[in-house]
C-alpha cells in the first residue's frame, strides 16, 4: 500500500533561507535583475499538510489574519499544487494546511518554502512520483527561490537566483534572526535600489548582466569558519532596504555591539541575520538583545530542504 493510500495525508516541512551573499546586477528587459547569491537553509520551518480532497482548498495558521497571506490562487502553495496537477494530469484536488513560522514578506522565502513543500506533499499524496529533475523544473516555474527550498543546504544561485549549484559548507553556522512585524515588498526594494543607482550614476555604464559569487564567500563556507564568513557576508539590496527602513541598520549595529560577528539584511529584508561565533555565543547575544527589548530567533544552518515528516 502506498504512503498516500495508508495515511491519506502527507506532512512536509520546508526551511526558510537567508542570503549569506547577494550581488545584484543589471536589470534584464523582462524586469528581472541578474543575481549571484548564496542561499543557506536555516532551522526555521514551514509545515504543509496535504490531505486528499475532491477540490482544492487552503488554510493558513501562524500568521495574523490580515490578508497578508492570500488564501486563493495567488498563494504559492496553491499554485504549486495546481501546477503539479496540470503537469501530471492528476484529477482530483487537495486540502492544503500551511502552518507558518517564517515571517511573511521577511526576505526569508517563506512563500517559496510553502510552494516547495506543497509540491513534495502533493507528489507523495497523489503518487505522481515525479523525478527530482521534473520537480525542480516545476519549482523554477513557480518562483526563483522555490528550487532552493526544495534542495536546502547551502547553494549558489545565479541567473535570477534559480540556477542552483550546491556550495560546499562545512559544519554549522549560528544565526540570530531579528524579524520585523511589518514586511518589505521585494519589488519595492528592487525599485529603490534602481533609483539609488540612478541617483549615484552607478548605471551610467552598462551594469553586468551576469555575476559571480566572490571567492572569499565560498572559501569561508568551505572552511566553516564564522570569522571568515563574517568578513565576507554582503547584500547589494541592503542599502535600499535600509533606505526604506533605517531601523535595520540600527539592528545590525546593536547585534554586533552585543557580540555578533556581523549582520546582514536577508534578501530584500526586513529580516536581519546576525552571524555568531558558536551556539553558546548566539545564546548570550540573544539574551543581551532580549534585555534590550528585542526578540531575535536563534537558528542554525545549513539544514535540509523540503522533506516528508513522519
Ligand atoms: P520573496 O520570495 O518575494 O522575496 P519574501 O521571502 O520576502 O518574498 P514571502 O513571505 O515569501 O516573503 O511572501 C511575499 C509575498 O508573497 C507575500 O506578501 C504574499 O502576498 C505572497 N504570498 C503568496 N503565497 C504566500 C505564502 N504561501 N506565504 C506567504 N506569502 C505568500
């Protein structure tokens, strides 16, 4: 008897990500920017439970009921389920339950994790048995960060961030995540970056349309040395995110003052990732920041991508 037939539901867990490095190049004609990024999957997870149903439906918990997460076909998990059904000519639907832990619009790819989890869950529930390569293709059609949420670990993303290559990363890195109640819209942050570059004349010469991740970033990951990584972490979007949310620069300063090695805005923000030397230091810095009224989450990476639980 198949897993799906025995249980009639499948539970998948997928990680949020931080961008250890994010280089943003020129804008393509289709509006997308060339990227060179290093993703790291961290131990903050989205849970998606797929149950057999005749129609498609979705519930979401763990977030404010304020409309920030769409419950219709705009939801990436719903789109993932329907895309898989179409691609495999599966008849019938699914009742999806999403339990969110990754902050919404936080620059941590929570929606992408939901989409990756929904793909894996529905594939198992429906017994469609797609190859990893086909799942990857469907994931890429859903969004640039979705393939990474499938694979997890530490990976270099180029193109729009969707051309993935695993990066060698030794050991474990400890991060404190300073999240924000208020999200930042990814297109708004990219738009502000374009404006800032225009103002600075940085686009006077043609910006490069393809980029590479600097060697010191890859070297630091390979050695597993957090001090080396602290010197190498960088995000080209940070100036735009800080311009829109000046408090993010203060958060980084406070994190470093409390003992973190370095801090960086993750993706388009507003989540700030503070790199710590080891788990004990992370705990100490977390306590100090709590005394100051902040409430950062202690996570570690790299962790695995979307996985069936139980
Ligand atoms: P991006 O992937 O655009 O960089 P992000 O990681 O900052 O985004 P997400 O939480 O993934 O943030 O969501 C961005 C937007 O996508 C939300 O504001 C919401 O409107 C929409 N969205 C679609 N599906 C989901 C989902 N399953 N969970 C959260 N948001 C979703």
